[in-house]
């Protein structure tokens, strides 16, 4: 038995080394944008962009490696979108804290997160999530992915009058993204291996000829991480004013990461008896990545919803994750090449995956409105509030309220009442941030 079979149990998961490598490359290409977006967002908070670039690559590689080798899950980790924006634009620019104090808040929230996981509270929370909300998490993540994909493709644009509207369909990136989506869908139906990857590469090649994309070389030496490494201010993070920030980071990390892990793992067929113990290991892996990321110098690290693209490409084991980790390390030296893949090249892949994730709607019991309505609320509020955690919050509160007022309170797991109450307290006391 070779090393890959012994560590990742490929035969048991009915997969091959080639499939896992292609899946890893697919996941990486759909989330590689973070190595450029994260430094840009945190740079607005005054953090040195070059150092954040290195920290982003390192924590993505470290966290994803642990996820792959320890939990054997095909799920990648990296600094989370949304949390980095909250870090910069709310905590630092709006509330006036230093980025060092904000990093301290991330560290403290990460420690809390790890404790909750180690003591089994996170597992209790997961077991307390009703089946209907579990289905809704997957659907909501699908809708969330769809919105991100349509925005990246330029098909959906912002509008002051109607919030969102149709983008300019005459732009080359939009046309390329649409053609890429059709290509992926057709190749997948014809059962062509690597359909998603072929779509991403095809759109990227087309971007050089029709969309003004420029080749920027291949290799460059990695910048220094010294300006952000161990620069967090834990003492400042424990002062009264920023404790609210710690709570927000903690709640969003808890439910964003948990929701993503469950949604993607269910899509990969891993949430079945006999494989649930690995979910606990995956929870531990992403818990540890949060405070490690704060030490390196980046906002909260979390499981990436884009991992669903790799799962759709056939990824079922940690070999997919390890492939992603190696590619993130390589990015330290090939930053110019990694930057060549435009967002509109990965958008068709994400939109295709999003469409397939909606099938979970068929699993709902549509005759029981106390199950269907909370599920619908969960799924719809994820994209419309641009937050997986908010979707879960509204879903839990709705579920608890409907069960209470329809005489079905005894059917509800006690953890639902606790989670619903915590979210309600958060909305009343802290607000929507």
C-alpha cells in the first residue's frame, strides 16, 4: 500500500490521485483571488500589503495542510472574505482601533473558538442543527456562491435604485464568462474529466486575446513577513471597547466556518455514519488556523466555500487539500503567474457549482411550514446579507419562534434555543455588524 492510499484512503472514497490533483488545482484556481484581494483590503487599514500577501499564502498553506492530513477533508482554508472587510472598514477605519489591536481581537476570538471546539461544544452545536437547516445551509451557500460568481463575471452590477441590476453584456469579460459557463456545463454532461478546470483555463487563455489580460512573468522573490509577524496587540484586544469586536469575530467564525464545512462536506458525501468523526477533526483544523493567522498577520482564516468547486471536480479526500496547500506555497514565488487568472475566469466554475448545490431543496418536507420557512429564510438571507453567518442567525431565530408559537417546542433540540437566543442578543445588543 503506497503512502497516498495509506494516508488518504483513496480507494475507500472511490477516487484516484489524478482526480484529487485536478480537484485541488480547481479549488485553488477558484480561490487564488484571495492572495491579491486580502492584501488590498487589509492594506486599507494601514497594514503593509507585501507582508499581508506572504501571511495570506502561508496561513492558507498551513491551515489547508492540517485539514488535508489530519481531517482528510477536501476543504481549503484561507483568510475569509467579509471578515477581512469587517476588520478593515469597521474595526479599524470606523471604530478607530489600530490594526495591531484588531489582530489581537482575531487572536483572542481564535483561542475561544479552539476552546469551544476542544470541549466538544461546537460538535454539540452541529448536532443541534435541524435537518431542514442543514439542507438550507448547502442551498444558501449555493446562492451565495452564485451572487459572488455573477458579480465577478460582470453579469450582475450594483445599482443605487434597485441594489442590483444587469451588467454590461457587451464587455469581453462578460462574454468570456458566459462562454466558460456553457463550456463547463456541456463538458460535465459529456462526463469529460476536469471540466471545471478546462473551463477556467479556456477563459484565461481567451482573456489574453479578447479582454486585454497581460502576461506578467512567472517568478519573483517573496517579500518579507516581518512587518506583520507577531505584531498583534492582545492587551488592547482585551479592553472593554473592543470586546464586542471579539464577540463578533467569534460568532461569525463559528457559524461561517461551521456552515461552510457542513455544506461542502455534505456535497462530498462525507456527512454519513462512519465519517462524522472526521468532521470533528476538520473543526479543530480550522479553529487552530484562526489564531495562527493572527500571529502571521492576517484577519480570520476560515473554510472556503470555493472548495465546493473542487468537490464537484471529484475531490473527496485530504489529497485535494494538500494539493491546494502546495500551490499556495508556490504562489510565494510565482505571484505574477498566479495573478494572471482573472476573477471572470473562475466565475463560471463557481456559478456552475452553485446551480448544482440547489438540488438540496428537494430534500425539504414542503408540507411542514415550520421546517420549510426557516430553511428558506436561512438560504435567502445568506446572499442578500452577503454573510453565511447572518443567514444561519435568521434561520435559527425563525425556527425557534415558529416552533414555539405552533406548539412544537418539544420537538426542538435545546441547542437551537441557546443558539437562537445568542443570535437574538447579538442583533439587539451589537446590531448587524
